[in-house]
């Protein structure tokens, strides 16, 4: 495990908009904190002053005409700031970092979704992540018609304006990553009650956090 080398553990949560990952991330952070772990909960893009400003531009539905390459570089710029400013220092002191989205989202949205060159996106991810990779990534998988209805129930951000066909390509991108890296990327069925889905997530993390092998909260 990562922490055996004096480093914390880096967990990322992924999936199409509306899959419920943010809620499950909060459950995980609460449970690990109660077990005595230091947990740093983040979102990408965001979680630093600079990254939040970039996030506001990226998700603003009134921003029109942004080319795909600009979008890609903005995501990577926000990620680099978050990684250097918050994630790396937290891992160095042994904390658990739980991040809502990271590089896999960029592959799914900008390569699979937008159609940018996969190699271009992978190279950009290497820079934006400053070479850091998650120890475990959970992809919450849900049919797009259900997830999109959830995501847009209270409004639509700029990334959601492209509709369900775009979200379907994104979903397929996440599933491809899981097939390519099954040790790191684990797919969790996001159907069902929140605690039921969270229990599935916990099962994919027990090898990293033995305390999650106990009865669910």
C-alpha cells in the first residue's frame, strides 16, 4: 500500500454527471475520519483559489465558443495548481486524499467525449497531474438517461449543454479506462439506494483501508 512507504493514499471518484460520486465521497471521508485517519476531500477542478476561478470559467453556461484545446488546457492548469498546492503536501504527511474527479475525467470528457487525440490528452494529463497517479479510482457507472436527469434537475452547466449523446461517449470512455487498468480503476454499479451503492464502493477499497472491512456505517 502507498502508506507503507510513508506516503498517504490517493483515491479518486469518477463517473458521468449525476452518478452520485460526490455523496459517496462524503460518506467515505466521514467514515475514515471517524476511524482516525486524516482525510482531505477535494474536487477537480477546484479546491484552491486559482483552481476555483478556472472552474467558474469552465462550467459557466454563458461562456460560448471555447475550443476543445482551450478547455483541455484549462482543466490541466487547474489540476496542476491543485496537485502541487494541496494533494502532494497532503500525501507527503500521510493523509488520505479523496478527490472528486481527476485525470480520468479529462480522458473521458475531452478524448472520448470531445474527440481530441487520445495521446494529446494523455500527454496533457501527465503535465496537469505533475506525474501523480491515484492509488485507486472508483468509477460509478449509471445509464446516461438516469444520470443526466439527475445532473440537470436543478440547472445545466456548460459541460452538460452537449446533452446525452456526449454523456454516453463519456461513460464509454470511463469503462474503457476500467478495462485497461483493472487493478487501479474499479467500476461500481451506481443503481440503488445511497448506502447500498456506498457498500459496493467500500468493498473495492478494503485492501487499502482494512477498517472498511467492518460493518458499514
